C-alpha cells in the first residue's frame, strides 16, 4: 500500500509515515515501492533484522528508519494451568513443550519439524515430556507423518486451530515455548509466551532475538543446529517454573511512550 499512501500524502500535502514488518520488506520491490518508502518522513520497523533488510534496497538516511517493536495484549500474564486443558490434552504430571503458529507449507521456517526431530533425545532425558502444537494448516499431515516416522507420535499432540480467547490459557499450560524459526519479522508469540511466565526458546537467524532481548529474556539458539536446540530444550525443562512476566518492556505503556517520542521527533515543527 506504500505507493497509494505516498500518492495521497503528496495530494494532501501530508507527511508520510510507513511501518514495515517482515517478509514484505526483506527483498527489493518495484521502483515505485522504493520511491514511496524514500518519500516518507518516518519509517518504522518492528525489528532490527527487518530494518537491516530494508536498508539493503532503499536509499534513505538510516536515522529516518526507527525500530518500533510490537506490543502485546495485557490478557497474557502468569497464572495456573487450566484444569480443563490439562484433562483435554492428558497433560497432568507432564512437562509441556509448545509451539503456536500456522502449519502452512509456505511457513515451514517456523521450525516445528526441528522440534519434532529433537524429541527422541529430549524424551530420553525427560520421559514425562509432551509436545503440543497449536495451530493448523496444510503442512499438518507432513508433520504428523514425521512424528510417526521418528517414533515420537505418542509424544506429539496436534491441537489444531483455537480461538484467540483461548490463547492465554494455552500458553499457561506450557512449561517451555519453543519456536526455532528462521523467518520471523518479529515473533509476537514470543512476547505472549514470556508474559505468560514460561521459558522461551527462539532462533538467531531472523528477528527472534529482538523479543528475546538477545538472550536476556529467553534462550537464543542456532535453529538449524539440532544439538544446540536439544540442549536448550533439556536445560529449560530442568529449570523450575519462574512464572514471572518477562515481557514488561514491551507492554502497552512502554509502546505508547516510544511511539509518541518517535512522532514528536519526526513530525513536530522545529
């Protein structure tokens, strides 16, 4: 929509602000798109990774391109595990690994298969573990077949699609959230998991280190290194549950303060 926004801004003599998120900004688009971005007074990006990728193909002053991380719904907070979900998924007395995300063949970068491949070794150290996959899509059959092939099908539960209202309870059901993705523009599910008080593991090949604060708020691993991923999962399972909100730096108030500071700096007449 950037060309349309640039045309309207020019017509109305208005200042243009463009927000970029992920894959839509990672590769060079048309010259019209490039010129539209270059016409903006302010460009904001949800992550350092997306910012860096955008600067590879647009010619703007890097000072104009600011990082404005995502915020999250305050419904996500620590709390007890839902008895209903414990019974529904036969999870009582078990350690729960969880990934939340679409199971789309176009989004295999999220790394569900990487986690499934770790389970043989993880289970040998933690027999009580189970892996809950929340989400649905056309790649589900392949992942189910992979779990059968590796002999871990009884340890993997495919939850399918759930309503957004159920997400906070599902996050609290988990002990460890793991998504070794290689293609996140940010990864808001990391914030939701951290705010729910559970341990979080993400990759280092995309924007995942931003919500995880380069490993200060969660564990960052090479998502393609099975040894490293397995070790991180086992270490997280050994840790006692913290049940504290690690995502406070991304709360709505922090986001609002950051946003208004950017707007004042960019649009206030000097």
